[in-house]
C-alpha cells in the first residue's frame, strides 16, 4: 500500500515514497531497524512480518502501511544502509586531496562500519543474498552507486599518476570491493572469534601493492 500523496516527497529506488513527516519517518526507520535485527537473527526466509512488527513495537498491519511485502522491507533496509554508507564516505572524502587517501578512507570506513556492527554485517553479507529477481533488481541501483564511487576514486588516482593507468578501472573496483566483501564474509561465517578490524591494514597494504604505480609505492 503506497503512502499518502501528502507524504510523497522522497522516493527510494523501488519508486515508493519515504515519509517526510517526522513522526511517520521515525516509525518507518523503527521498522527498518527492527527488520535489520530480525532478518539477521532469524534469517530472511524464517522471519515472518510479525517478528519485525514485534521488534518495532507496532501492529503487524502497520508494516503494510509502509511496505507491500517482506521482500520490499528487505530491499528498503539495504537501500537505507548502503545510502548511509555512501553519504558518510562522501563526507569523509570531501576535503581529501589525495586520491589514494580516498580509497583508504573508503576501505577503513566500510570495514570498520561492518566490523563494529555484526548485525549489519550479517544482513549485508548473508541475508541479503537471496535468489529473488525482484530483490536483485531492488538493490541494483544503490549498489551501482557504491560501485561508481569506488571506480571514480580509481580513475581520479589514475589521472594523478598514483594508480597504474594500465589497470582497468572497472576491474580495480571489483578488486577493492571484492576484497572487502570476502574478508567481511569470512569473518561473519567463521566459528573462530577474531576482530576483523585488525585485518584492515592488511587489506590496504595488499590493495596498495596491487594498484599503486611502482614510483608512487
């Protein structure tokens, strides 16, 4: 069920409006945070909407005032979290004049944000990976924005002569994102307890050796 017309000032990539009214926005975000916790705790397939509603302290029917179904809730959680990640990284790198420094900031912030929030890490690395074509379409746009952010940092570094210009920027982006993704996924799935944040320097060192031109390294 879509939001009322008076609240339709902002839309997510599903084309659904996000309420601007502070009270409705607060309830919307309460559902988002509750869903994040519920999906991580029970798993997407074993998490009925009633469990999300209970954690959000709202009636089951309230969920459907904001979202059409559980699939849409999952997509919206991802959109909120990845857009926040992008916004934070853009703010942190805004005044940085060092292109490689921007990549370091991105890696440190991305890994740090997930390393300090296992619930979020579990959601992004495990629960989000569903086979539904609708889910894949729903997360495609914000994920593409994050990919583009990384790729632009690479291109900027190539223009400055810091990153090897012979490297395909798209492949470099996949290397950066894929390395972070794999390290975080292994941490989430591991039975061994360790601090993944301690792996950040190793990741940056390896990426630096792979991408920086010899004279700059």
